[in-house]
């Protein structure tokens, strides 16, 4: 078991990862905004008081805030943090020509969508780079060994069986098989397999295991109980690397969506939902292992940031996209008062989520257990 990384490495890894991801996210907003002819007042990495910055020739203030938990691009016409576009009649004709809220709804939609899209694109490029250098995983989903008393053994799976589908989802590699099962501890699934040229459907109740990573952290995961054959990695050329990167990003995003749905529906405990403090710890852990592991984690964090921002929650990009969709359908935006209540609700939800995940993060560090021992 590896020792926990020092605090200075955790801080540096977190700042480095979140800084890159926020920069990429906001650069997506900025570039598409410029393409649409929208002026940008501020490009900020971090919130709060400016600790460093400069102003470019277009008048955009590029700065770093002291609180490194996000960032923003403030376009012309943004009169408030919620970007509601109020008081547009106070703008001069020159300001209105480059104002965000004076643009057609489809352009505003694209500008907002570009932030999460940039995060997904970063993940695609990282995966594609790894596939170019190391090859894409191609280990076939063939059973090389069946663990005694495992879910596979109880269901009658045999060495040499080739897994074709899990609950109707096609399985092409052993990696895909692992991604599917790990999220479903204790669940009953229908496994379609090929045995001696015949296709057979076998119901399997997956096992549940507590997996301990190299830093001593415990995770509850699903287990089928089969061993993989010798790993296979296939080198891909530049023309195949990007499609492979897109596929890997899609599979990871789908797994995140499934995990979130399991939390919402109660199939997974809510104490598995974590926030910035746990993210910082994980960043430090991967940075202590090596640069390749840290870059892979950066891809996962980037997908997570893009996915979370697409959720239809007010104050997030997904909330704005939902409002623009409503505006496009109604051919007019929601009233100012309705938007204000929507964003107030969104802010309350985000603050509640922040407090909840912080509580879980502190619990994962053992703080509540230590307090209980002191007061018991």
C-alpha cells in the first residue's frame, strides 16, 4: 500500500489540474463567443480578488482570482453573475452590437455549449494520444478463469466463454465488461455469451466486493468473478486515434451518467458523492504515482467537469441551455422574475450540494470517526 502524498503535492496537483480544466472550459466559451462577434470583458481563472492579470489589445482583462474553484468569461452585456441580460436598453448601439444577450438564441446556445464541449474534446485528445503511443485496449471478453464461489461460478460460466452482451449492451473488450460490472454490485443481469459456437443467455447475480486501492481507500464494486486473458493492445494510426478517443470518452461519460443515476435512485449510497476536497486528494495521489497516470486522471476530471456542467441545473451551463431551449420554443425568453427565481433555486441547490459533498469528503478522511472517538 502506498503512503498518502504530502500536502504540498496535493495542493499543487489540484491547482494544476483544476487550472487546466477551467482554462480549457472557459476558452471554449471565449473562442466561440469571439467567433459570434461577442466582446469579452473578463477572462478569469478563479474567483474573488485578482492576484495577477493583464489586459489585451481587445480590452479583455485576463486574470487569476485567489479562489481556484472555477472561472468565468464575462461577455459584453452581462449585467449580473447569473447572466440574465437585464437592462439591455442601457447599452449604446456599439455595445449592443457586441453584446451577448443581443445575439440570436442559437448563437448564445453555442457559446454556452462550447465550454463543456471543450472539456470533452480535451479528454478525446488525451485518450487519442495514449492510444497512439501505447495502443488501444483490445483484450477480448473471453473467460480465462472462473473464481470459485463467484457469481460466474454460481451461474455456470465456463473457461472459454465469450461474453457478447450484458443486459443487451454489446461487449467488445474485457475493459467494457469490467466497466459494466463494477457499477452494479449485487444486481441481476442477463449475460449473453458464446460457447462452442452456440449463443446462450445466462442470468447472473453479480457479486459485491470492497476493493481497496493502492492508497488504502475502500470502494464498493460489482464483481462477475472471471479472469481476463493476456492483455492485448493494438497500435492505431492518427486517423483511427481520434475515433478511438471519442469512443473512450463516450464510454466514460456513460459510466458517469449511470453512476449518478444510481445515486439518485438510491442504488448506491449518497456517501459516495464527493467534492473538491476528495478531488484534490485523488489528484495528489495520481501525481505521486507518475505523469502518465496524472494525465489519464486529467481526462477523467475533464469529462466529469463537462458532464456536470451539462446537467439542467440553473447557474450551470446546462441550466442556461435549458432556458435557451425554452426561449427558442416560445420565441421569447422567460420573464425576468421567473428567471430570477430559477437562478435563486439553482444557487440554493448548488450550495446545498457543496455542503453535502464537503461533509462526505471530511467523512472519507476519517474526521467524523475521530470526533466520535474523542467525544465517546
